[in-house]
C-alpha cells in the first residue's frame, strides 16, 4: 500500500496526516497489521529549499533505522 501526501508541511502536520491516513486505512479496508515500512521524505527548510541531515561530524545521514515502538518495562518484565 502506498500513501502519497502532497505539499510542503511541518513534521507535526505530516505526523497528523499520516495518522489520519492510517485511520482511514483501518476503517475502509479493515487492515490491522503491517510489517517492514519504508518512509521517504523530501526534507525542506520551510521555503521549499532541500535540506540535508548531518551528524555531529558533518557526515550526511540519509537513512534512519528503527526497531519498532518503545516497549514499556511493564510488558518486558510482565508486571501487572
């Protein structure tokens, strides 16, 4: 499933838009799970100019990896 979102927006607006699209997907298609997701972003400075992310040494960062959502300690240690 591909979701396309057009136009420049803040990350907060993008977060809300993605949330809304996932909610629509759940309701319209009865989808409840997914695996491996890749999200491509065209980063800008708010004026339409491209932005490059760099680490503390100045090296360009083009990919961020995540292992999924934070798991609370109560779940990890089976605390009721």
